[in-house]
C-alpha cells in the first residue's frame, strides 16, 4: 500500500513542477511553441515502449480517430498551450489554484451535455468553488469585480480548466475502448502535428522562430516533456490501479499546496491573503462536489 501512496505523491509533485518549469520556459519560449516541444518530447519518449500496444490496436484507433482527436485537441493541444499562455500573465500559485476547480467544471459540463444531476451538496460545492476562484481573480476587491478588471492570465487558466474538463468527459466516454499507452501515443502524434501548425501560424509567421536558450530553459522544456507528460501519468495510473480513483483523487487537492511551496522556493513567489482565502474556498468546494461520488464508490468497490 505504501508503494501506491508513494507513486501518487510522486505524480502530484511532478504535476506541480509543471507550473514551475512552465513559468521559467515561457519567459523565453512562446506558449504554443513550448506546448509543441513538450508534446514532441513526450511522443518520442513514449514511442520507446508503447509501439507494440499501438500496433496491436491501431485498426480500432484509426476507426475511432475522431474521438481520439477530440481528446488530443482538448487534453494534448489546448490544455498545455493555455496553461503556458496563462503563466505569462499570472502567478504559478494562482494557476494551480484555478486548476483545482477542474472537478466542479467537469460536473457542470456533465450536467449541460450528459444530463447528469447535482445533489444539493454538490451544487453548493460547485458554487463555493467558483466563488473561491472569483475571489482569487479579483484579488478580493469589489472594485476589481465592479470594473471587470480581471487578471487575463487567470481567465486563460480558467479556459484551460474547461478544456481539460471536456477532455475528461471524452475519456470517460471513449477511453475504455482503447489501450492506455497506445492511444496516448496516437493522441500525442495527432497533437504534435496540430500544435506544429498552430505554433507556425500563431507565433512563427508573425514573430519568427526565436528562442532565448539557456540551461534553465533547456532543463525546463525537458522537464515538461518527460516528467508531467509521461512519468507522472504512468505513476498516477499505477497508483489508481492499486488504491482506486476515489482515494487517489483526494491527493489532487495537494497540487496547489505543493505548487505554492515550489513557487516560494524556486521563484520567490509568496502566497497572498486573497490566494489563501480563495484557495480554501476552492478546495472546500471541490471536496463537497466529490464527496458523494467517493461514498458511492466506497459502498460499491
């Protein structure tokens, strides 16, 4: 059992480190270009051990390429590109707290597109989570809210969360059809081509392909492609297989905490009172939205 919790904590630390590495890298690399480099590195790494699984299921995956491309577009292309874009305008702590809103956003999308229903507790949790994020992006100021003077980086991060929530819905619907690593390799391949085109059109043609390489930037780019995109995912999946999704999901609430510690240690960012208060509301709301599902899974293992 200790191995499972060690794996899940490893995944949390590596996921949190993505915000730190992304913050460093986006100072020198445009966000879609960084997302493309991350995807390319992850694709090449996964190619070393997922080829057989890909070959085994390639006919099924080609036949269902639209579903896989939907997952690639939302989870492989838009999510990291939007995260890295947001880090140009907001702090890593803000971005990680907004990301914690993902379960609540996924629940709202499930209600809108799948006809799922809220319990009163879940509805309250969703509202509390959104109020927490609103408090963070307005810095706890009524004047900012009244004047709609939101931090654009927090809003972009919120759009990244919406993209990941759509990805989660697609995975829940189509994921069981495909082998995990073979399908991930397929999605990374499609995502890599899509990001290459988007980076060329959005960033390279208007501004040229310019990267201010340094040792910090190189290590940050390698980190994004190797650790959160591949190793953390493998560790997370193994942990989930050992202790179940409900127990593992609890640890996701630690991402803002671990990110805050890393941001203070490596970037000198200090948590503000608005982030602290808003973060408590977000995590409390997330707990309320997921509590009923956890109880149901515990009753029906």
